[in-house]
């Protein structure tokens, strides 16, 4: 009995040891370079970029892909290397610093909570690949004045074609969608 049990255990261990583990790839959104000047110019009002709010199915480590009009999957082998909301918040902040000079965008921090500032809130309902060969970036953004009153409210939806197949191309296309979003916000901020 002991010999039989030992043989079964050995077979099980050899079988498990021979099964290759799938390779997991981790991705970060390409981040446009930050400006070398990190100090707020005294002449510009501060624009606090609130943490980007994600739909529940997007707030996951796996990159999301929509397989049909109604079905989404979260990748197991292709994951975000860092939580998505902080990546998006920093990317939008950096983009707006580069693209406009009406406000000084800065991520939310302890000192900005205590004071009244202009605020930007971005909400993403879609930030995923699609079976059509596109990346989709959709949601809304809102500009709030220092009193918390809504001054601008805009919905957006961008479809960005993938330049190649695979998750690296999807991440690049999602990044291009965020670039389109920050351009839309910049245009509205400048004309406000």
C-alpha cells in the first residue's frame, strides 16, 4: 500500500512539474514625458485632477477585451503592471500640462483636499479592446469650479484602430485614446 501511494504521489508530482506555466505579461500605459518644471506657476489656477473613476469591470489587474456586444473577458496572462486608475490620472495630468496653459493640472493630494480649487473628474465606462479590431475609450468628464459647481460636463467615445494584433498594440491604441481625450479636455478648457 505504501509503495502504491508513493508511486501515485511521484506520478502526480512529475505530472505537475512537467506542465508549463503560462507566461504572464505586464503592461504600463506609455506616459508622455512630464514637464521638467514641477512647480505650479503662480499665475495659473490649480486644476486638481481627481483619481480617474473606472467602471467596476475595468478596475481589475487583467486587461479587458470585449468579445461581442454583451460579453467581456479579463485577460489572465496580459495584465496591468500598476493599478489602472493611478496610471490614467498621471497620464491625463501630464498631457494637460503639455497641451494647455490656462490651468496647472496636479493630481489630488492631501494639501489640495483642504483648499478650494478647480477640479477635473474623469469617469471611464469603457477602456478595452473590441472584437472589431479597435480599442474603445468611453465615458465622461466634468470640470468643477472651486465651489464644487459643474462648469463643463462632456461625454466622449473614441474608437482607435489597432496597428497590429496582440496586447502590446492594444495598449498603444488605448494610450492613443487617452491622448484624444486629453486633447478634447484641453480644447474645452481653452475655449471655456
